[in-house]
C-alpha cells in the first residue's frame, strides 16, 4: 500500500481528505503527518496556510523526535530550520542532526536574533564547524554594555560569531 504522502504528492486524494491532511488529522504516524504538513505548506496553494498553522502548533515531543532523526526527509528539516518557521525548542536538536546542512545553519545565523545566537553558540556542532559564519553581533540592536565574542573555527575566513549582552 502506498504511503499517504505519496498519494498527496500525486494529487490522488479528494478535497475533504486534503482538508484533513492540512489539519494533521489523517490516521498516519506522527512523522508522516509532519512530512505531509510540510509538503502542503510548501507546495499546495489552497491548503498551505492551514498546514503552516497546524505545524506551528504541532506536538513538541513528536516534532523533537522528527527533528532528531537523521532519516527525516531533507524537505522537513529545511522547513523546520528556516528562519520563518523556526521553533526555538527544536533548534538545539536540529543543530545536532547531521542531516541538517551546514549552509542552512549559516543562513539561520546570518538572520539570527540574540536568543537564537545564544543557542547557536551552545551547539557542539556549530562550535566545531568549518562553515563561514558572518558576524551577527549588530543584528540584535539595543545598547551594548558588555560585549563578548566567541571564535568559531572556520576555513580561512577569519569571521566571528559574536554574542553581545544588552542592558
């Protein structure tokens, strides 16, 4: 029997079933439900908004399990680590998943706010990374009272990822 996600990709489900899918109400495993929701959010004009809202409120335990699994489809991992869809509780788990590509982490760091930068700096994978991280210290705004920066290893770029404290 074909997986439900395959039927959705092939547009073989009636509209009422697509509505159930966009609400995460199909009788499938949580990981497949998340994969279906991500597919709808990214590729279905009719149900994308509902799927995005459903994903935003999806069960944290199930989401963490999917975020930690290296076998999770790349589309799902990319969706979860995208700055527009980022759930802070999932970030530490996503950062340590080897299937999340470094360029996605670099992209996130380039637009990160202070809370996200703090999480990035605590990640063993980011700290050991050879990716080029640009300085993001000025993106948090506010008045700097005490600045600290932490050097992240890079391949020949000399860039720094800085964490600043503001009053």
